[in-house]
């Protein structure tokens, strides 16, 4: 059967030297005897020769002789991060309830900003006028920005995904917005973050294989487009391995990203409701396929136990809202487990939150005082609780770095769990 | 006509050496031909001889040659305060949205705690178990506590005042509570504040002369009872001059308090809705009748202009929720007037809140960033705004102390106003 091509649509992308790097097209036809124009094909083509070779920002310093845990450094425009590292989340150009000085004091090395939120408010162009996110928010250490993908999918029921990108509505005023992989890079370049993330699609859990495969393929094509439009700013760009809960898709996604070549590799679409064992299985099915001389980042994870299990399986970087969000809800992390500060048993408790902790909060305030502040909804409660929880997370990472350096990570891991069982 | 005394009620008060210091009684009678018992008289009697002579905690260091402004020091159990001084309000054992370290950095010398709020939550007995308010809240400088009077009257529509004290309901759970002048002293002794205030009655504005006179007399009797039950803890106790807007009542109240003898004298019942001129008139009608070798405290006042006018008229101490409350509402004080941070004109404003200010907020953050935080309701907005406003108030006091020391207070006052007119 013969089809007459009736129309073509698409877009071509050029690098800063005006070389064609990729193009995307859609073909339409009118079938014989019909008057209706139909989309019959779309494709993205890449001219691979334009890809520069990638030099890793990661330096390995120590490895466990008994598991995949490792210790190293990631070099960025705003300094070097010791890994494994936890990144406090600073969604709207502030890690909620603490100052940048507090972050330095409690041991944070790098923070995370949310591209989606900053794009909507106050806007990346405004931040660019201020010389970038660092100067705008008075944080001079490294910043990683996510791509906005996760927020678009999690905040937007009506987000529409096309080959070009994501159409969605602002959660603030309902305005129609569009974000393509190129936009995500340009916005993050305007923000001036040290580590940028490619725009990815989010695969719900559970998802069938076909659904997961399609979203993973699209993430791969978007990753390539992202890498190609990146300017030479020195900012790092990380690819994101999707693949749902399908080990072969994860492996395939990892290979595709390695073929493109990124400064680091992230695992996305985990901790989305699946059992812990399944998340760990996915880690084990993915991390070994990533180049071991590049940083590995497990996105949006997680509990203290998740961090220990992630490091055990070779992860270098983590982020999660849990320490700050739980702090604002009165849930505090301690070496022996979780503590709910509003509990009446703490009414007259003169002890600090964690007797093993040397954070500002534990050095100066009792459980009874923190309970009083929390019951009164005093702003200082959220401040002191956030400092404690972030310090707990950052200290946990420091302890793991020490254990790996001394090659006693397995002992550390055992002690970590046995303290919680007491 | 003859009345048969049918009953007597009352209470007697003894000092720590078991000497009778005062008693209070009520007489009831039954009129001839009646069966109804009627209250016909009540009285409080004091045995003046038990009053110890008072040594002032105040040392005058400098005075203006052109007005009543003066500079000095007030010695307390937790150190010496330079006056004139502004006291940030820390209602619930925290100055809202800042840490004790922030307070020291921004120049606060002494803070205020609210007896009413602490009595209700977490309770003075709990705080006493922690060794007092200082240790409980991690503030090692001087603390002044109010007596709870103002809060009982302002928060409680149904507060009932008797000769004994105030009956009221908790604003939290509606529980029936009672606070007499002796209780107010005992609670403040348990809190361990450096400066305690006597329980006073609050006179609404406007109030007729009779109403004002009665409340003023009662405040005087309560003041005497307060002084008499005070333990020898070294805590200072200040009397409160009421009198409504009647200069002769104010003068009479001052004389009564001086007769009892306090460590300092406060002006209560001002800034309750009266015109500014009337408040200043009351200051002028009262301050000259107070002993000039004792500290003078204007309670709950006020705007920056009020502080300048108060100092001009001889006031040494001030407190007000304005800098912290306005900060949380996005209203910032500057040398050239007030600034509403959410105003769209600050969207891209890279300047600090006040170019003449060297507070932490102004050194590190732009108006645009503070506007962004405020629009997003980020906790950091309240923190940074509170630091700025408190710093503004404390710096204003420091500038006044300097001007008085250099005997150029009138020039300072003129410059203060002309900056605001620009």
C-alpha cells in the first residue's frame, strides 16, 4: 500500500559552534481514498561525532574489601565533595528552616535545589540576574539541581508527555507550561548549579513492562538531547537510569547513558512505593553496570537504613526531604531509632534528643524544651529539629566514610543495626 | 442605723521569718429586719516596718544637658544591662524565630518572658525543675518577666478581678485559674527571672476617672502585697504605675509605689489605643515623679519613634512584640522608614533591606531573596526578618546611648526624623 507523505514537522538542534547535533521529526500522510492526515512516524536522530569524551569528576579514595561500598571525591565548580554524601534538599532556594551557616556547621557539603519549583518561583531568569543560585541564596558550596521531571509527574495529574517534552500546569496558578530536555539544561545553566540532572520521565509503581520500556526509551532520547545542548560552563551533567522494576531495562538504560557519556549516573524511579527488597534488587541489578570510575547517585532516598544499604551496594550520593520534613513534624532521628518529640514521656526529660549527638540542638537543649516548643508551634522548634536531623544524616555519612577508609564497613553496618534493636 | 457584723473573711501574710506583714479582710453584716448577708467592707492592712530599704540597681553614667535622656547600667543576677535598652519579647521561652546566639549577635542584652503564658504552658514548676528559665531556654543573659496582668486582661473577656487577685480561664483549655499578686511573685521566683514585675490591673482606654482610680488603688495594694512576699533571691522587683490617662492618678500611683520601695518603676497602661500625644503627656506627668536614681521602664512600647520619644522623656527600658511580629508579617524597619517586603517593587531588588544596616540579614541577603522567601512562606523568611528587625531596634538603642554619652541626643533625634522624611 502506498502512502503519500503530506507533511513533516520537527526541530533541529545546533551546538554553540553552529554544528548540527540532532534533529527530531514527525511524518504525516494521507492514505489513498482518505482526506484525513495521519501521523505515521516520529524519530530523533543524533550525529554522534559531536560528543566530547567525558573525564570523570570522581576520584576513588578507598573501597571496602567485603562489599561495594567506596569512598571518594567529586570535583565541582564550587569545591570538592567527599563521598558517600547526603545532600539536604533546598527546594525553593532554602533548605527549610536553617541558614547556610547552620548547614556548614552541621556538616553539609552540597545541597540540592528543585528546578521545577525555582522555574515557577521566582524563575530562573531572575536568579540568573543575581549571578545564579549560589549568590541568590548565600550558599557558596556545591549545588545539585534536579531536572524538574519528578515534580512535574508527581505534582501534576494532567502532565502530558510527548516526544518533545512535558506539558504541564503550574501548581501555583494553573498556567500552561512546557519543559523539554533542552529547557531543563538551559534552566539549570541559568541557575548555575554545579551538578545538573537530565530531564527524565517518571515510571509509576507498579508499571507493566511495555509502559516501563517506553518511558525508559524516551528518557534515553531526552538524555542524549540534554547532553548535546549543554554549554561549556564547567557544570556537570548526570544521566538518570530509569527502567522501572525490570533489571534488563535498567541495564539497557545504563548502557544507553554510558554510550552518550555523562559526568555521573543517577538511579531514578526508586523509593516510589516498592518494597525495600525490590529497591535493593534494582540497585544490585544496575550499579555493577555503571562505570566504577564515575559517581553514582540514588535519587530521593531515603531513611538512614536506606543510606546504609545504598552505600553497601556502591552508591556515592543521596538526597531526601525526610530529615527536614520529619523535623517539622516532630520526628527526630537518633542512633537508637526514631523519637516523636510531642510524646508526653518527654515532658520533663532533661536529656538531649540523642546522648551520642554533638549537634547544636543536642549540646544546648533538652527533650522537654523541644517538646514545649513543638507543642507551642514555635518556629524555633522547626529550626532546632531540622538542625538535629540534618546533622544526624550528615554524621551518618561521615561515619560511613570513616568505616570505608578503615575497611570496616561491615562492622559499622552491623553496629548500626544492633544499636537500633536495643 | 445599726448593722450586726455577721461574718468576716480574709487572709494573713507572713514573711520568711514568720512575721505578720499584711492581712486582708472582708466584713459582712445582716441589716435589721433582713435575712440577707451583705458585704460591707474590705481592706488590706500592711505593717510597714517590715519593708527593707531598697538599694537601686541603677547607675547613671551620662545625662543629656537638653532633655531628660540618660544613659546608665542596671545590675542583675545575670549581668549588667546598658540603658536605654530594648528588650525583645520571648513569650513562650523563645524569642520567636531566633536562637539565643542570634540575640547575642544582634545586640540584645536582656529579653522578656511572659509569666501568663509560661504559667499555662509548660508551667513554672516544670521550668523550676530545670533550674529556671535561663537554663530551660539556653539564654544566659538577664531576663525580665512580666506579671501576667496584661495578658489576663487582654486575652480574657471573662476575667474577674477581686481584692484577692484575678480569676480567669486558660486561653488553651478553658480551665479556671486564679492569680493573685503573691502568686505572680512566687511564679516569677520559680522562673528565676532577673527582674520581676508586680501583678497590676489593666485600665482600658478610654476609662472614666472613677474606674481608673479604683483600678489604680487596687494595683497599689497588690504592689505592696507583692513586695512583702518576695523572697531574698536577689531577683529585682519593679512596681507598675497605673492611673489611666489622669496625670494626678499617675502621680498618686507613683508616690504610693515609692512609699513601698521597688528596685525599678514601670509605666503600665500606655500604648493601649490612646493618641501618641496623650501617651507622651502621661510620660511627662509621671517620669519626673519617679526617683531619678532608679530604672524607669515603659511597658509594651513601641514603634521606633516611641522609643526615641520615651528616651527623650527619661525612660530607660522598653519592650514590644512589634519588631518580631512585624517581621513575621513581612514589615521591616529601616533607617528611612518601613518596608513591606512582599511589595512587587522588590522583585529584582539586589540591595539589602537597609543599606546602612550591618545585621546578618543585610550583610548576606537581597530584598529580592527575602521577598521570594516571604512569598513562599519559607521559615527562613521569618528568621531573617526577625533578625533584621531586632537588630534595628537594638542598634537604635545603641545609637541613642552613644548620643547621650556624647551629649548630642537632640541632634540625634532631629537626624532620626529627617532621615524618615526623605
